[in-house]
C-alpha cells in the first residue's frame, strides 16, 4: 500500500470509521438515519507540507543535458525579469554549479538571456568574455590565473564546461553572442591598468605622466592570490592613500575629452572605475566592526551597480551567480553585512530582478576550516529539528522549484518566519543562519542531496 500523504489518514482508516457508523445507524432504525446531517463534514485544514506539495514543481535533474520541460515552471516564475540572481548554499557543491549551467543554457535558448554574471572580479570577467566571444586565450589557463584565494571555488570542472559551452554557442551564433561578466571588486588584473594607460597615451599623451604617478605601486606584478594577500596586509593608512589616488585617476579620466572614439574613452573610464573599486574595497579599517560591516555593504552595493550598469549598457538579460547571501534581499547576519546585493538590485530594478535561493538537505562541499589554511571536503547530514530544510525535504518531490510569492496557507505564513537555514561560505563551520525564506527570495530550489564539486589545480 502506498504511504499516506503527510498529515492525512490512510484511506482504509476512513473506510473503517464509515463502516462502523453505517452499522450503528442500521441498528437504530430509520428514525436515527433521518437525523444524519445531509452535508459532509468540512475538510481538514492543509498542513504546511501539504501546502508546499501543492506549490512545488519537480526538478528532473541538475545536469545540463536532456529534456528541459521541467524548467518551464521556473520560466513562469522568472517572467520578464531582466536580471535573475541564482544562489547557492555552499561555495563548493557540484550540484549548485551544474544547475547554474543547466539553467543558463535553458534561459539562453528559451528566454533570450545572453549574459552569465559571476561573483568574480571585473577583470576576470573581461578575460573570460574575450574567450567566449572571440576565442582569445585558453579557458583552463584563465581560470587557473584568476580563480585564486577567495575565488578558487570557481576553478571547477562545472564552470569550465559552462565556459566551453558558451564558446561553442557563440561559434554557432556569431551575430548574437552570449557574454561573461564579473561583478566583484577584490582584484583588478594588470591588463586593465595597461588598457587605461595605453588609451591615455594615445588620446591624451599630456596626461600620461600624471596617470602613471597616480597608479604608482598599484599595478599587480604577482599572481592574483598573492596580490590580494599583500594588499590586505598593508597598513590601513596606506590603503586609504592608495584609494585616494585611484579616485583622482578616475576623476582625471572623466575630465578628458572623449575625442573621436567615444567607445574607447568609455571603456577607459569603465576600467578606471574597476581599479578604483578595488582600492576602495580595501580602504576600510576591518579591525573596527563598524567599518568591517561598511566594507561588506560597499562590496554588495558595488556588485549590484556593476550588474545594473552592464545590463543597461549591453541590453542583455543577465543570470547572476552568487551565494544565497548575495542574491537574496535579507542578509544572513545583518550586523556583519547590513545590506546585500539582492536588496540593491531590487532598489534599482524593482520587478526586473528576481531572486532564486537554493537549499539542500544533506551532502558534501569543499571549504577551508575557520583558519582559512587548508581546503577539504566537508559532509553534512540531515538538518536539525526546527530548520527550514527539515520541513522542505518532507515535500514529495526529491528536488523541486517553489514560487515563494504564491504558496498557499499555511505554507505562506511558515515561509515568512525566520528559522535556522544552512549557508556556508568559503570556510566551515558556518551557520546555520536564521532566514525567513519568503522575505529573502522570490523563488526557491530545494535539492535533497549535493556532492562536492571537482576543483581543478587541487
């Protein structure tokens, strides 16, 4: 016999009760029968799990091959959004990365999306964009060069597969290419400094010496991870002075006449903006909790501004990949990160932004320990009692998509209450955090089980 749905009695118990009542009525005679109410008893109110069952749409797989019809429900939930933020509950699980690959391919084919944006530096995005659009460079080399230290989680086989698919798509569609962008600010590569300097030397040679002085000591001469580490270890006063110089360099670029090649001028200003964003990201005294929180707020505001600028400049629809804590509307820890990227995007785009959070019941991922020293594989079993994931995993589908905005009662009220939810960043242990799912995201994808991603160069 198939098990009963949660909160419902098996049909045989209902039949037994009905049969006993019929026997009693027959023994009492026709008068007793005449007193039985003609209307049926009201149906019992649905449980939270039953309401979630009604709203959930099954997800066939996270892998990017095969029948895409199970994603049509997600299409409806996304609607006409210009930017969709697709989160992850860990930075190191294959299933989250593979799902992003699958969803992006589908949105390109069915919804006209053309940009994959990643929580990675602007200059990293430029290098990968040159590859997917023009075939310049080699993706494995670019990923090894760029995805270091804070970004090494992206140097995985799933994202390599996505980048190679993007290149293959553009070979087939040269007049309507897909693009790759990075929206983050922790690093700006030496090629970006060179591009700004070359533009000024060609269009405004009288300003070259001034620009070189302002950028003195800033252009990277070491690998990405080493550069970030060295920058973090500089005295606070020195980091502030460096940000002051990048700000004046940006002002210099903006003051120069565009000349005949307006596009070249705009690219130079945009690159100088990226350089300034990196310096300003480090111009906070992280020993002061208030300034540390402002540094996080600055980062999320900058990432959102970069995505909005790209979307408006290119006119493309964007799938944004980042941690749940960046694509959502409510921060996991408000004292540490007062306002997150998703909230800034909603401020700028309104209904043009849709946030999709991801949760999982159990599985594995890569992360460092809290000391940040070594990467290892971590495994988490079933979530604790009272957690969001414990209830989410009772839904009849193994993996599913849920529109949090339209779930019926009592799920609606349950989704608006905060309770422990897993959210692991680069280090573990991390969390759980008190999250009200419907206040943080528009849509939720829940996975029963996840496996650690395969990292390259490890």
